[in-house]
C-alpha cells in the first residue's frame, strides 16, 4: 500500500437541526456544495453518529421512562438520573464494569463503551437523550452507495462516535460504521526497513480516519461531517465493508 505525502480535512458545517426522516446523503451533498467543494474519487465522508441517530428518531424522552429498582439504587448511590441509567441498561447486552458512577457496557452492536453510547450532548430538550444508531454499517452502506452514484466516483463513508480508551486519558473518534473501504490494514508478514518480519501490526485505518476528522469537526462547532481527502485507502465494493471487523474477538480479548 502506498501513502500520500499529505491529506486534507474539510469540515462541513452547513446543516439544519437534523430531525427524524431526513436524508443524510442529500444533506451531505448540500453541505459539500456550500463549502465550495465537490465529491472526488477516493474521498472519505466521516459522519458523527449523533445526526444518524437523530435522523432515525433514536431519541428518548426521559419523562416517559420508568426506572427499575436496580437503576434507582445505582443512581442514588452516585447522584445520577435513574431514568438515564435505566435507558443505558436497556441498551446494553452486557455490563462489563460498574464503578464510581460509571457504567461500561457492551451494546447489541458489540461495542464496549461508557453508558452504552447513551448521552444528552447536542440534543435539544432538557429531558431528551440520544441512543446509538440501530445499524451504523447499514447507514454507511446506504450513504456510500448514494454519494458514489451521485458523484460518479468512489466515496467511502465512516460513521463515528467518541470512545474512551483503557490506560489513556481523553476520548477519540472511532468508526462504528463503515462502507467502501477496508477498515483494517494487515502488515503481518511484511518486512520492515531492517529486514524484520512484522508479527502483530494491524492498523485500524477506519478509526484513524475517524479520529483525524474529529480535529475539524469538534464537539460544539455544529460540524457533524467532514471530508478526508488524499488518503489512499484500500477500497471495497458496496456491501462488503463493516466496522464490526474492528471489534476484538472474545477469544483474543485479554480483559473480557
């Protein structure tokens, strides 16, 4: 695989407040035009999961939630909203760790993250929380197909969310949905500059592209999409990519 000497990051901020049923591919095309750009062959569109969830109507009004006794006890112990805790538990397939008021859970998608990805940031209304998209890979595939067809070019799509990391402070964007590109690049078996054969090097390309895009998207800038231009990723046809390839198998997870 060859590498370009530079890549370009283009934040896309010309968006209305996304509501259920909106066409994200059309919103992306309009924002790209507003930025004075046009889609090019090899572009990667990175989309924050929050607008995907909003377009899907994945919002929960906490006033409609009746918390369980367990949620009430946990919330009372740590000064949390028991309704929020109840939503987190409903969205979780497995609780990985509960400590110091933090819930680390595994979602039905297979992601291990804080609070099953449920949060209230960038959501209108004091009583509303946002869930993860139902199927981020499917959304990425739909957008990849629509944008590539409209542009007459190959446009990869990544759906991104911010996750914490073991042993490191701070959060980074990672890919929770992907289409049009190989999300992992395997260097195992290749020889480095000093003749050593690589044994374990597998690069999480989709995560790195998602994280790079976050540098121009931000958290409070109303910039929910970004174009990454100039990175020579390995392409895949529509329907063949999946961010699930980035999830570690239970048999190799030392901390499960």
